[in-house]
C-alpha cells in the first residue's frame, strides 16, 4: 500500500505509517491505506499489532493541514468522521494494538496513539494537541480520549493552551507507559507484543472487550460485561490448556486460539 506498510513477525503484525516527507501526516489517502492495512490483518494468525511511524523523526505530525485548509463546514465534519471511524476501528480492533510513538505525535498523531490500547514512546517523542492554534478543535477523538486517559484538568490545559509535551512529561501524566531510547523502542514494542501474543488469544480479546466496553458504563453493567467475557473463555481449547498446564505443573502451553 502507498503510505502504509504492513509486515508480520510470527503472531505480531507491524503497521507503519510511511509518509516521511510530510512527517507521516494523515491525509485521506493515508487514512484509506490504514483502513486497508487493518483489512489485511489475518486474525487467525496475528495476536497483537504494533502501530508506528516511518523514519526517525515522526510518529504522525497530525492531520494534513494542506488538505484541511479549504474545507467548508460539512467537509470539516466529514473529514473528522473519516478519521474518527478509523480510530474507533483501531480502538475496538479484536486484538491489542500497541502504539510505538517514535517522534512527533501531534494533533491526529496524538489522537491515533490514544486509540491504541497501549502507548510506549522514544525519548525524542513530542505529544500535543495544537489544533486551537490552527483555528480548529481536535477532530480525531482528542477532546474525548485525552480527558479519559489523563483526566479532564490536564486534558483541558493541554488542549486549550496547545502546548506540546516531551516524552518524560507524557510519562508523568500517564499518557505513555514507558519511554525508551529511539533505537530500543521497536524492539521493546515487539517484546511486549510477543509477551501478549504468547497468552491465550481468546482470553486477551475478551479482556480488551471487557475493559473497553466496561469503561463506557456503570460498574454494575461493567461487571456484568466481565462475567459474560469470563464465561466466553470456558469450553475453549485454550482454557483447558492453560488450566491443564497449571494442574499438571507443565510450563509449556500450546494456545491455538480456539
Ligand atoms: N500536515 C501537512 N503537512 C505537514 C504536517 C501536517 N500536519 N506536519 C508536517 N508537515 C510537512 C511540512 O509542511 C513540511 O513539508 P514541506 O517540506 O513540503 O514544506 C514537512 O512536513 C516537514 O515539516 P517541517 O519542515 O515543518 O519540519 P520541522 O521539523 O521544522 O517541524 C513540526 C516539525 C513541529 C511537527 C511541524 O512540521 C509542525 O508543527 N507540523 C504541524 C503539527 C500540527 O499542527 N499538527 C496538528 C494538525 S491538525 C489536526 O491534527 C486536526 C485533527 O485533530 C484532526
């Protein structure tokens, strides 16, 4: 695909947004390519995805400002829907997605990272929602996910002031789980993805579903969702395998996603 590369290493898929001349900014074509890359993920084989940016400098420098410049009201709303639809797809993708943020994560770049399950970043990463400085609001989920991730006070400060924050500050406020030297970021992402992929895939998927859906509802409704997800794991090969390995004091487990 033109602006998005997809490769696999065992049960781990790696999606790279690759438009380095524009610091991987998201135009309609990049968004379409990203959607197509997600279509191409073989969910029978792949158990965890990594999303990263091409080059050493930028994860994603935002939505494409050139493309947005001439939009009218309806066009602006439609562009926001286009981005949001794909980011919602990433958020609810059946398997976990790790954002390996390898540089600028501004505007739509910060937003796409927040649609992933887990964010880790390189020490040169820069996060921010600069939109109000461009005369617009965040439009790919930033007003919604940043407040949910770091709390409304910090989210409002960042969004209203349009100030960027470095990796250490992103770590301090809980926007990222860990910070690595640039060259260690992808290996760290792969290591984490492999650790996730080694667990029972049906159980991992049900965990993602329970956490994501539970965050939208009351604790009672959330625990009901958890009960359902818990139940769904039973009668699977992998439940028998995981518990059987424990009972037989066996270290090796053969999870087959069934
Ligand atoms: N859209 C389009 N092109 C972009 C871009 C973007 N968001 N970000 C960078 N580029 C392009 C630049 O125009 C430049 O292209 P040319 O070489 O053809 O001029 C190229 O990428 C390199 O950029 P710079 O020369 O500016 O690189 P730099 O290292 O000096 O600065 C930067 C890097 C600080 C990230 C700077 O490029 C920048 O501020 N980019 C814009 C960041 C931004 O405001 N993002 C939010 C966009 S709005 C949004 O995302 C809305 C939403 O929520 C949906």
